[in-house]
């Protein structure tokens, strides 16, 4: 353990968001929306005066026209912010052709963040053309994300004219862009169900207290080389931070048989609907997980986990995820590799997310708590916790620490073996077995892991069984295969395929 503490350079946590600069917006008349706003404001010590209700007709909760956005969101929000002295200036009485009341500010806004709660619309749809057809997506598309458009709430009004450069994009360190004073950043607490959103928040808070622990899963093989480069860089950063990282490079989405235990990071693309591992009922990410599936319309159906990736990731417990409400074009969507760099530099989730997002007034939504600090309780503290308050995820702190000392094989072996005898889990034993194979030694196998198998990830057990089979450990492999076949009762087609693998 001392070796790891000496080698590991702690991530420097950057300045936190000031709660006084945050407003929480919810739907008036929606008890769930108000409940979420109140709970969140209490969690982050945000004043009740900074909680704002908007009257949103139920029929308009998902998608609005530009005129409805002006009437139900932009104008009333500006008005309330002025009344509560979070903006200083004047709102015009007349409206433009989109129903906007122009705003004149006398000083920079006090509000720097807007958090939108479940129950509020998230998409501004394109207007119909003269022939009754919808305009197609283009650099001046009239579609937009409500959240992204609200970033311009304190700027001079203009007609929808496509993306505006994000002044925070690509910044390094803790600097603030000079031109950012009139831009307001946004995030959203949303998902298919209130219970799912609350669960994600609760598990995020757990990760802040105990540390983000788990593995990384990167699903490359998308349609454009540029995007695959982003994902490849993301994998490299995950590995540099010590997270054990699996990379899928085929054109297929991660299938149902792949290993997927304790996903702390998931970055993938490119299917319209959730498929494979993340479409399986009951799939759960690690507490505090950061996840995204890059697709043009991933955030169009935020309440439909069957048809929307962003919704599916929230339902799986993502603490931070992203989506697009309409075609964003690849170069204008969030950059997962930049996100990882910013998180590794100690930025909170919201700061990192906006430093990884090229534009505002466009198609993106950021789902999650911007205050979230995934590395506030990192490896040194996590290792100190092992003897005092171990839990089911403690082994992933050991596995990450062991990754950081791969160049010290004896210290690594001692750490993994000690961790295994404290908590005899399959992920640890598999790592010990792989190290033995790499060193030309016989595979050590301890049947203590059998007691944990009912709770282990299917893909992890299958990966272990295949390794044992390939190395002639027939009896041990058969035990794992038989366990998996027991899980597939009621799924004869899948069971038949697995039976063909069982060693005789």
C-alpha cells in the first residue's frame, strides 16, 4: 500500500461551484418536479430563493416551438431572475417575432448555473416550412436544446441561427474566459422516472464520500475515424488513472456476454437505440458512473429508456451523462477525451462537461449534478478505507491501485493476494491468474470465489471460464460454466450456445 501512496499523485481538486450562483428550476404544479428541486437544493445548500417554478402545460413538457419556449420558459425565467436580484437590468414589454422580450442588463448576472429538473421540456423543435415540411438539419437548424439555448439567457437576443462558440471549451487549468461573463451554464436532473433520477443522485453522493471505484469500458468501432480517436484517447486516460479498461473495437455494440462489472466509465457509439449489455434489464453502473453513448438523437427521448441512450444510461444509474436532441454534427458534440482530461485535472462534473462541449445554443443536454466531484475521495483515502470500512466495491480500489504499480510486479502480487484473502472475489482472482500466466507460472485457483458467483457479473464469470478452459483447467472451468447455465434457465436459445463451450 505504501508503494502506491508514494507513486500515486493525488488529483488536485479545483474550486467548487458557489451555491449562491445556482438556480434550480422546476415545473409548477408537478409534485415530482418540485420534490426533486427541493431535495437537490437541500443536498447542495442552495437557497430556497434560488428555486424557481415555471408554469409548463403538460402537453408541452417534452418539445416546444420557439414561440412556446419564449412564452413559457425564457420570458418568465428572465422576469423572475430580475425580481430576485439575480439579474440586474430591464425586460422589454414588447416581443419580437418569436415572442421574446429583450433583456438589457446593467451588470453581469449573479446567476452562473441553471439546473433544470424533471418535468420541464428539453427540446425546441423545428418550425414547419411554407410547404408544411420540416426544415432539415443544417448549420442554421431551427432545432435546439432548451438547456443549451438557456446558456444565452443573459445575452443579447437574436433569432435562432445555429451554434454559438462556448467560451469554456478547451480551457486549461482553473482559468475563466474573459468573454464568459454573460453566458450561463446549464445542467439537467432528468430521466425516465423520478425514482431513477433520485437513485442516480444518491449513488453519486455515495461516490463522492467513498470514491469513484470500478472499471472503464470503451466501445469504439463507430462510423468516423475522428470519433474513434476520441474514444481511444479516453481509454488511454482511464488507464493512466489506473482504471482497468476494456476496449471493444468491432462495429458491434458491446454484447450481452461481455464483461461489465462495476462500470465507473462507459463511452460508446453508434446505435440509435440501446442494444447489447446496456439494454439488458437490471444492468447497473457503478455509483457515480460517468457514461455516454454518442448518437445524433441520444437525448431526444429522455423519458424512454427503450428508444433513447441518455434515458437508458440514467436508468442504469449514470451520475453524469449527455445527449443530443437533434443532429449536432460530430465536431459540435461533447468530446469524451476532453471530458476525461478535465476530470483528471480535478474539475467538478459540470465544469468538466462544459469544458468538453464546443458550442452553446445547439443540441446538447448535460444530465447530472454539476457539483459532483468524482475524485474528491481518491486512491490514498480509498486504500485507507479498506481495513476500516470495506464494502462490495472495495476490491476495485485494490485493482486500480494494482494497475498503478504494474512496473513493480512483486508489490502488485502482494497487494492483489492480500486483497483477495480479505475479500475473495472473482475479479481479483482473475487478475492474479493472468499475472501468473504472464510470468509463466501455473494458474492459482481458489474455490472461495464460488460463494460469490451468484452476485458476480455474467460476463466476468464467462471470461474467467474461458481463460481456465484455454489453459487446461477443465474442472474449474466446468464449475463456472455450470453456474452460468443455471442462470440461463428460461432462455434455452442462449443456453444452447453456451453448452457448446463447456469442456468435456
